[in-house]
C-alpha cells in the first residue's frame, strides 16, 4: 500500500505554532521574549532597537541570511555560544518553510 502524498507545509501556520509566542512579525508590535522578526533577513544580528540581547548575540557581528537562520534554528548555541533561545528545529524542511515565510515579511 502506497503512502498518501504529504501536504505542503503551511509556513505561516508553522511560524504561528512554533515562533509567534516569543517573536512578533511587525515592527509596530513590542518585542516579546525574543526580538521582532520583521525584516530579519539582511539585518545585523543583535541590533534591533528596544530589545536586550544576550552578550553573544549583541557581539555576533554577522548579518542574518538564509544559512545563518537555518543554523540558528537547528541549534542556536552552536551558532552563537551562550545564546538563550531554547527552540531547536531538527527538520530541515520545517526550517526552510519558516525561513521562506520570514523572507516574505521583508
């Protein structure tokens, strides 16, 4: 018996389920536990006004791109030692869907 075809991932729903508790997607919303993620692609890490970053992120000196976001969501502490984000996503297809959603917000 063949397996049913998988439904495409709904990136907006994934973001809402996995990220929206801690992150807003509009610069008009106040930061939550994490910084706002509107216009994250292309932004220098640890620089959003009004958010207090961990020392590691405040001194990261890199720009968020697809590869860095993917590494961050896979394991934040590997990308930035001392990072305080507890979220990890082991499934590359879920990370890719969320990253594409964030790119759409740019």
